[in-house]
């Protein structure tokens, strides 16, 4: 997701492909945009991939609004853009047009030359709600469409870590829109709580005073907008004269309460649960490439899955302990409420399901659920391990189904790929392929934490990494590994023994084992899981 300031751009963009198919939309919206803006010198371009890496943008030098057609529909024949009713069929796409019209009508100031980039960024953040608020005040009905587009202009990456900068950014993008009367306080209640938790009430009040003052600025008052941006930085303890560039999130930190609150907000806006939204986002970002091969599991793989499941089950039930369990028949202690429920079910002609008696018995001890994440290095030096670990991914997933465990296998290389998501039991083996680099190891660790909650919870948590240690960003990886270790997640590093290569980096706060072949790596992970569950 691009940063919000990219919705207002200088320069001349390259012509997007596919514009001819959407020419009717461009013409219809060009004729319609004077009604939204009061300007007759604007054009609108609708095409797949228009607006660069943003859903929409306005080019002041060209007097042109561009809208990415992928946010409208898959094909231009979804409706007739010349008819007024079309906006109800494509509310998000039309909302993007209204957002661009708000900038075209009210973002009439330009950043003064020599302004530090961080001040320009903050001013552009403040301009988002200011322009939309002015548009709503001039055309009240446009609020409906602007509400549709707020979620399109946001992304969980806007709250990558819990620091003052990202909390302020989230406040400017969402909380400021409450005062602009685009969204309601009820809409952003979880966002406000998360931002307050990071910034504190005093600093949030100071930021609110700034964005409310920005809402009163004239459309051409660049000096005031930059002064307000400087005040914003001072509230966040940032000196724009010392830190020219926009802060970037620390890659060694996991997402926190800001990201969770933003996901909740986006999920509610999309009409799904946070878990469903996170699953869809994960599938969009980290699905396996279509060119990876799939094969049916062999009998040996079936046997390995059964054996591992049996080992895990036996570990959970090895030492029975005294306990109590419900029973539909005596002897035992009568539970009155359940007895009444059973009588009511019988009177209604139903099969009684209530168990009114409680008996003493020997029960297996309560064991925590095993959460196991396996990360596989897909660089070229690990080529002889990829096929075996592809098989292991199928084995672990299908063994987990029978043994009350949750596993996931993730490949990291040029990109992060979730080979087997949690609580899925693939029928076929998906074969990974090696790539050129290992740039995404930190991202893979964060994805594993997102999927299995490795830093929290009562589960028995384990991260197993199969890698030779030749990674691109070792300090960041070490920081993440240390965080998991301190949170109680065991980290197992399986390092291939190769006499032709010098050992790569060895991470602290991780148990490092040397393996001579891929089969040994699979066995080591299984043994570690069984041992950890036995000692739990």
C-alpha cells in the first residue's frame, strides 16, 4: 500500500495499459467531475493500473484525476457510467473519484521548496481529512461515497509497529476524519483506544487540536499547513531539522495493538470477522506460486504422518491422573441443573444429551496444544532440502489433525510463501522451489507469529528453522528470535552440515542442531516437538 501522500502527485505519469477498454468510463467521469469540483478544466482517466501504486491520485500539473479500474470492477461492462444509478453499483470506485475531486477542488496549495520531507508527509496526512471535510461541507451527499473509500486508502502496514509516529499517522488518517464528519466515533472506537495506549491522552489531545486547526485552513494556505506539520512533529518528539526523512518502522519489531485495531476496523468495514480478513490478506500476499508442482502423497508419507500423530497422542496421554467426567447414568454425584435439562429434553421427545452425573475417573493430564511453525530457507544453497521439507509440510499438517496440534510451514526467499496454513490438511504435497535470496526471513517470522500467536497464549509454542544461516538481514532476524525466546517460544535452528561450505551465522537464543541430510532434519523437528510436549 502506498503512503497517503501519493494521492496528490506532481509530474507526468506514464500512460497505463488497458485505458482503451475503459474509455467510456473516462469520458463519462470527465463530464461528471465539474459537478463534484466546480472546475471545468479537469479530466479523469480510468484504467487498470492507473494512479501508480495508489487506488487514486490527482496530478495538479495535468489537471487530471486517475482512478485504478481494479477498484471498480473486473470489466468495464459492469454498468453504464453515463447513468446516474451506476454509482450505487460501484460505490468504492465512485468514492475514489469523489476523493480525487476533493483534492482537485480544495488541495490548491503546494509544498514550499526546501521543506523537509517529514514535514511534507505530515502536511499531506493532515490534508487527507481537510480536503474530504471541505468536500462534505460543500456537497453533503458526498459523505456517503467518501465513507466507502476510507478503507481502500488504508492498509495494515500503516500501523506496522507501536511507536509514536505510526500512532500519529493512524490518528491523522482515521480519528481526524471523525472531526471532518466522514466517519463516526463509534466506527473508530478500537482505533482511538489503541492510539491512546501508545501516545497517551495528553499527546492525542494536542494532535487533535492540530488537525482541527488544519480543517479551518484556506485551500491555498501552504505556510500554515507546514507550520502545523512542524507542531505535529514536536508533539511526537521528532525534530524535523534533524530528522529530514519520514521514520520507517523497525523491522525487528512485531506488529502490536495498532495493527490489531486497524485489522478489526477494516474487517468490520468489509463485513467479515478479523480472522477472516486476516486470512484473506494472508492469502493475497503469501499464496504459493501457481507454477509449483503438486503430487499425491506416497504410502511412506502417509505412514510417517500416522507415526508422528501416534507419538504426539501417546505423549498427551502417558500419565493418567485422577479427575472427573460427566456421565448420563449413575453412579456419581447428581448435577441438578443438568438433570432438569435431561428431563426437559425427554419430555419434549428429544434424545437427552445432558449428562446429569459426575463420576470420578482416571483422565489424561491437561496438555497444552502444540503450535509448531516450520520455516524453510529457499535460497539456492538449500536446494537439496526443499523437496524433503515439502514432504514434511504435508506430514506435519496431517499428523496435527489427529494429535490436537496446529502447524504451519512457511518458505522464505525472494518472497514469503505460506506452504500450508494452520488448520488446513492438504490432500496433495506442494513442492517448493528454490529462489535467489533470503531477504524475507524477518517477514516469515512475523507471518508465523501472526498465524500461530507465538508470542502469546497458553499453547506450547515452537519455531523450527531449516537454514544454513546465510541471511540478508541478520541483526533484524536476531532481534525477532530474541523476542520470541523471551516470550516463551522455543526456537530450533537446523543447520545443514556441508563440508564444502563455511557455516553461516549462528543465532543466539536458539537451539542449533547440525543435520547431515533432509530426513534427519524432519526427524529432529518431530523429536523436538514430542520432547517439548512430554515436558510440558
